């Protein structure tokens, strides 16, 4: 039986003070706001009948202030990093995590300083990954995995009976529906859905809200995806992180936490049978677009690629601008859109290996806040000693560890089977 360790109050006071400094220091850093293209870029592109690339240059970004002094901000994180070593020690596991976060935010500042240059994408790859990354020696790259999924999804999208329902729910109606679901899940916590004109995607999660683009249209399945992806995962982990008494930094994750966050969100879509082949194909196409850019494709080539996948001009521009934001029309990519597939693989593998190792109790710790998979063992120790509290909110599938463990216990067995041989053996059955 585990007994919680009694920690000195001075230690916990230092942890909270240093954690609060990280939270405060990162507040003015808004990555997506700093790199997004304003509406004039889109208007000019469509005025040219989508024939000329967006005229986004290094100078374009220099005209858009960051809202903070980069030199001062890097210095601030450096000072917090030094104080962590001085007050918590070099080898203290929590000090190691928090100092890594400080260094990551310094990289973020350098990335934003370098908008419109190759360095921007170099740091983006450092933070979010590259399409040419592998998970293990000898494994397929992320781009290769995307291509494998694309083949299967392309077959499914040809089937009329898998066509999606019409999108006829307007944003204001969708907000009302989502707010009912938020209140049922988080009564009295002040979380909400709202309409916004300033986002590229149909929807995006903030600290205590989900924003829906004012002109977006939805169907009921879209709203179910938003519920499990944005509300259960993104708002749920924010709520859990903000509930932490000492490790307050778990309420505000750095970019590398995005990998775990988006991976969990996609996994939640799959576990609840909420996603669709079309939804997954769009995620895969964004991986493919990043791979194309890393191999030298420019904006027009990527735009035409999305058109070839059946997207209209509006969506093709939106998806293309997502992977070029922060860069130029013929520059290198912003690789954040890899996090959905990369994070899914990492989260899924962590869960099935935790079950295989007889440690399914580690799985809910993914929801303690804006966590990173590489910190799970340390987080388990921190929960045991009381520095981190268990997640206040968990999706139903993660509250039922018996059901999740039973399902995942088959995973290692099934993945060991030869799929190509199965295809041949079942060829006369399917």
C-alpha cells in the first residue's frame, strides 16, 4: 500500500513560486497569433483568382509586433531556469522538467524572432517534429505512416454509405448545443463555447473556452468531435492543470505538450467512434503537405494538392496557410499539424505498454494537465508524494480502467500478426 510522503512546506512553497513564474512569463507568448496571416492576404489571393502565391515575406512579419521584447523574455526564462537549479537542485526530477520547459520557451521566442526565415522552420521541427521523423529505429517515418493510412482512407471515401451528413448547423446554434454539454460536464466551472472571427480553423480551444468561427457550418457528428476533442481533452486537461496546488505550470503547456494533447484528442475521437474517414483524411493530408514542403514544394503546389483531394478553394487556402504560417510562400513549413498523428501514436503506444507492464494506473495521469509522455514516470512519483494531484476530470473511457485494460491487452497480440498474410488468407471471405 502506497503511503504519501510528507514533504517540507518550504519545498512546496518554492515549487509553487517557481511554477507560477513560468506561468506568468509565458503569458504574452501567443504563437498562433504571431504567425497567422491577416485577411488581406487571403483577399489578395482570391482577387488574383488563386493563381499567384500569397506575398508573405520576412518584412511582413516584422511589421507584426510580438507584444514582448524577445531579448528580455529569453533572459527571464534563463533566470527562472537558473533559480530552479539553485533552489530545487540540478537532479531533482521536477527541477529537470521545469528547466526543460524554460529552455523550450526560449526556443519558442527564437522561433518567433525568426519568422519568415529558414530558422523558423528549423525550430518548429525541434518543437513539433518533422515528417521524416521515426518513432523507433527501423520504423516507417511519420510521412510513411500517413501514406499507409491514406491508401485505406481513400478506399473508404469512395463508399456512398460512408458519406457525411450535410453541415447545416450554424455557429450560434452550435455554440448553444456545446454550452449545454459543457455545463453538464463542468457545472459551475465557467467554461464556455463562444463565437470568434479571428481563427483559421472551424474551432479552437482556449484556456477556458472553445471558439467557433462565425461563418463555419457543422453537423451533429462535428459537434460530437468538438465535444470529445476540444472539451473532454483540451478544456478537461486545462481544468485539471489549473487545479494543481503546486505545479501550476501544468495548466499552461509548452509546444511539446501539444503533441500529447492533440494525440489524446485524436485518440478520444477514435475511442468514442466519433471520427470519420473524411476527418482522418484531412489530418493525413496535412501531414502529406508538410512532407511536400520539406521536400521543396511551394504554396501553389500545396494549394493544388489540397484541390486534388476534393477540397474547395476556401478550404485548400485555409489548410495551405496552416502549414506555411510563420514562413513564406516558398519557405519551409510550420510543422505543428504533425502533432495529431505523432501524438496519437505516442499516446496509444504508452497506453498499451502501460497495460502490458501491469501499470494501467499510470494512464489517467495523462490528464493531470498539459503533460508530456516522457514525464509520466516522474508524474506518478509526484502524485504519490502529493506534489501533483490526480486529474479532477477524466473522460468516461479513462475512468473505466478495467474496460480500457481489457481492450488494450489484445493490442500487443494483434499487432504481432502479419497483416499482409491476413489479407491473403481472408481474400475469399471479404
